[in-house]
C-alpha cells in the first residue's frame, strides 16, 4: 500500500538517526587518549645581554 509508505520511511529514518547519534556519543565519550610520556625540557641559556 503506497499510502502508508511515508510513515514507515519516517520511522526507519528516525531509527537510523538515533542509532547514528548514539554511536557518535559512545565513540566520543569512550575514546581515551594516551598521554605522551616524553617530557619537553626547556633549555634556558644564561646569557647576560648588555644593551
């Protein structure tokens, strides 16, 4: 019955959108960054500037 097709397409679209949004939310909050273990050391040169 083609008269009832928009309702089922709309429900299908809403279902896929909700699954997509939930998948993105789970990926965003479950992804853990690994901290870098290399420490950047600042090298300060002790130069006495005389202007």
